C-alpha cells in the first residue's frame, strides 16, 4: 500500500544503544516493522554521546551525515578507514561490514544515518540548498534541516519531513529562505 507520512524530528522516540554510547530515533524502515537483521532499508537520527565501536551490519551499505555538534572520528584499527566527520551536512558512505570505531571530537553530536541492504537497495543522499527537482524513487525521506521548505504542495518547517514507501514519486523542493537546507534521501533498487 503506497503512502506518504509526515514526521517531526522532535517527536521521534529515542531508543538507547546497547553499548550505552548514544540513542537512535528511527525515522523509518522498510518493510515496516522489520528488525535490525531484516530491514531492506532504514533511516534514523542518532546522538553519539560517548566513544565506542559502531555495530557491524554485514551486507549493509551505510551513510552518515553530521547534523549538529563537534562530530566524531571514524576509523578501523587496521587503518583502512580514517575519517573526521566534523563538517555538518556532508554525507559519508561506508560499508556496514567494517568494524568502525568512533571517538568524539568534542561534545555529543547528532547524525543522520541511512542503511540499505546491499544487493537489494541503494541510497542517494544529498543536502539541497536551492529549488530542486528530485527524481522519482520508490522510497525516500525528505527532512528540512534548516529553514522551511515547500515539497510539492506540502509545507515543512525546520525539523519536519516526509517519508514515503512503495510509492514511486518525484518531488519539487523549494526553499523559503537563503539559508534553508533539505536532506533528500532516495532509496532505489540495487
């Protein structure tokens, strides 16, 4: 059944991590109700409050975008990955197979996360700052990060967004101010 849902970042329930290092607010996952071992794709916002390892998700491609805070250093102990996630609104993609560790670069940070099951789905994650025609996708999430946006006929204030699944659609996104930023995620068949 096709559907578009509105959501507010502030009203998403927070779930503590198993390791106690932060919390996750799930925006959406598909199929609906799927667990961490059975989702096709998952979008969430995490607060990283302590150093520690990321969970390994074998067979999953990941993207992380710093929203607020000082950021984190992401690394593998064998040196294959070394990345400072300290510039807001710049997505960083990596494999969920990697044993990523993380240290804080200051205080806690908030991050936008997209996970897709490799071989089934892939994610196109972009941050928009101008009027843009967003190409059609069967699933996706649009989140007004800064300022207000008009998404087709829907108005979204800062912190609000739209999520759709099983409904291939395109969008026209129009900012309502020069500083507005929109996070646009299109989930496409692999």
